[in-house]
């Protein structure tokens, strides 16, 4: 069987597991884990990288320079042995190290080594080329980010609201996912304060990753102040289990993204999978994803524009938009990604691809 190594942990991001299932669906044998790359445990037919920084910033031993060298050496050795390399562009640079010369050099090396680069929207190749050298003729494919139908989704709206302590007649805005600096929570709080929707509630749910240095102190004070002074704000600053995700999305009327920057957002796809209208910024692939369904977009970082969008979403037919968003997201299959990569590289599978019904 064709062996695919996805050198990331399945319990860290559902994207990894679902992509692996996409490869398994077309007859590939899938192996996970950074150790299988860094320790040269296997020589796969295909190495499919996702977030390169995971493999040297949070894995390996020694100083960061040593870990970078280990990662690059392992990747280079597999290529020497005949392994083909695919890289999915999730970010133009790591979220927490956006100005790092080291990370930029690693990303450039990955681009140079990759046999195919996978993008999740038409805007992504251009944004990558604006930051890095991409050789003319570099094999590139564009395939939408996969849906999240694998998450449990059985609880009703009323059940979800009861469990979260939310009023049945409230209009609930949800901000979901890891709370990090680039997510623009300050812009969201400013905008929400001026939203004129009656009985409005903002739910912020996700692991809180504070900023560092002086920014961390401000970040913590802001969160503490909001928690104790805002009656219509519910903060759940913790990792949300896979089983509990349905509570937040089924309790919400809409999902709000307040990113100040970024390329992709799995949360946007997650919201559409749950049939929620998404209010999101006009940046990167987020803009493309939202415009594929029935959602609202606004100028990133503009609190006034975000307020207007949050007011507007309360006036649209949410049920009709939910139906459209579900239909659109259901067509974004993980198997389409794996098929596109395998086909672009000319890999002959021993088990032929079987199209899903």
C-alpha cells in the first residue's frame, strides 16, 4: 500500500485525523507523529506536512537552532530516499512568531523541498508568493478545507442553552477557538458593546493563550475586567472537548470571527458545518470560505464595521442561511484533498480510488 506520513499528532488538531481518514479512504496506509519524521523511523511514499513550526518549536531536543537543523535534515533525508513531499499552507508564517527570520527561512526551505503545495483557496498562492520565493512551475493545487461532520451533533438548541445557562430568547453571538492575540478580542469587545440587538449575549469559548511580556498583563486585566463587569458576556476560557463543541454551536445564533490577520480558519468551516451564519473579516481564505455560503464579511480590525455586521446578522433569515451553509460545507470532503495530492504527484495506488456516493 502507498504509505503516507502526516508528522503531527492526531489529538492536537482534528484536521490531522480527518486528513488521514481521507487518505485511508482511497487506500493509503497512514502513519502519524513527529517522531516518525525526526527519528527517521519510516520511509514513506509521501510526507504531508501541515504546520512546520510544530516539528521544531515544540518537538526535538536542544536549542531552537538545533531543532530546526534536525527537522530540515530529516525532511531532506526522506527526499533523498525518494519520498515525495506535500505541504498544506495553513499560515503564511507562524501565528506567534510572525516576524521570525528563523521561521521564515524554514518556510522557504519547505517551499523549495515540496513537490506539491496545497492551498485552501484561490487567494492563498498569491499571498504566499508575496512573502516567499516560489519557483515558476512549482506544482500547486487548490482544494477547500474539509468539513467537520465528524463532531457529535445531537443536542437541540434548547438543550444546549439550558446546559450553558443561556436564556431561550437571547440572541447569542459565539466566538469560538483558541483565544490568541491575533484573534482581535479587543475589537470584538468594542464592537459588541455598541451592538443594538435586544437581549444580546456574547459567548467566548476556547483555550486562553495569553500574550507575553507587557501585553500579557494587559490581556489578563482585560479578560478579568470583562468577566466581572459584563452581564451579557459568558467566558469559557478553557479547552472545549469534542463532545461539548455541539453545545456552543447549537446554542448560538451566529458565529463571529474577529481576526486581525491570518490566512485560514478552521472555525469558519466549523461554523458552516453546524449551519451557523458566520460574521468574519475580509482576509485570506476566510473571505473566500464565507462568500461560498451565506455569511457576512467586514473590514478586518474595524470595530465600527464589525458592529454593523453584528447588527445586520440579527435581521436575516438564519434558518435559510443555515441550510445553505450546511450544503456548501458538506461538499468540502477530506477525501478530495488526498485525491488531489495523490493525483498531482502521479502516485499509483495499489487500491484504486473509489468515489464516494
